[in-house]
C-alpha cells in the first residue's frame, strides 16, 4: 500500500472587493479570516458582534463573503513555489488550471495540450511526478488572460 504524504494545510485568499491576493493568517470557518496584506482599517466587529479582532496594522479580519479561499495543494513547482487552487501552471504539454473537487486536487486543460512523448508514469502518478517540471505562471484572478 502506498503511504500517503502529509502536507501543511494553509490558505491564501483573493479579496473580491480590493482585487488583491492575500495571505491568510487566521481562519474562523463560517465567520471569516485575518487577511495579511490588505489596507488596514479600523477595528472590525464580525459575525453579528460575536467577536472583535484588533487590527495590528498588517491586515484585517474579513467576512467570508469578501474573499475566495484557495488551499495549498501540498506540492511545489520546479522553482520551489507553493501551488494553490486557482494557480495556472505550465509544463511540456501546455497550460493547466489547478482546482479542487471532492475527490482531491485536479487539473483542467487551458487551451490545447500536446500528449506527444508523455510517459505512462506521468499519467499514473500525476502532479507528484510532474512537480519537478511544472511552473506556476499566474493564477485565474490576476491573470485571467491566460485562460483564453
């Protein structure tokens, strides 16, 4: 039986209003998250006044409806950059969009791909084998032109 690799569970977030990618420092499911890298505001009362988060000048607590949460898939690209949902990656076959389904992390083809010279091993083991060859070239939020 193949051993399942453990991975760090971490997130980044696309803030829909400010159109900005941010780090997620604290996540309160159902309530929101502290997003680092947003323009600091006054202290905020969240979720009907259930709790208050003191702004420390690095970011702010945001309601869950303000952002799309993007999970780290547990792999790095060839430049040792973390791969997240919503990233657009490139390999010798073409461009791929990383997304999550109930079964796990998946890739969607962006445009056309070439299957010429692709080994059976790459299809059997997927991203774990490909991570030494793939490179993040953008994401669906900041680089939507790559999806065309």
